[in-house]
């Protein structure tokens, strides 16, 4: 079964957000703490990281800022779709 373009984009962004969470801080950050600090619900954050949804640009900017990365890093790989 072929995945839609949106599903592929969501999966790529989710993987990049997970990578940012795992490497963006000196101490491990939980999904709950990340969601709270970013200002979204735990469920919303979990759905982003699992690649189930494509987050709004404003949320991507907040995630990038929190994890000391860029929105370009969070979108890396999307341009290939």
C-alpha cells in the first residue's frame, strides 16, 4: 500500500523531532517535559514524534527553539518527497 505524501512528511518530521529530543539537551528529556515546555499537550507531542500528524509551522518553530536546532533540521528529508 502506498503512503500518502502527508504521511511520509509526518514520518520524516517525527523522526527528526525524536532525534532532536534525544540529542538536543545535556540530560535526557521526556516527552511529557518536552510537551509541557513547548506548550502543547502530551498527546499532540506524541503524535508528532510518532509521525502521525504534520505539525503547524508555529509548533515546529517552538520545537526547534526548545531543542536548540533549526526548523530546517526538523524538515530535513522532506524536500526529497
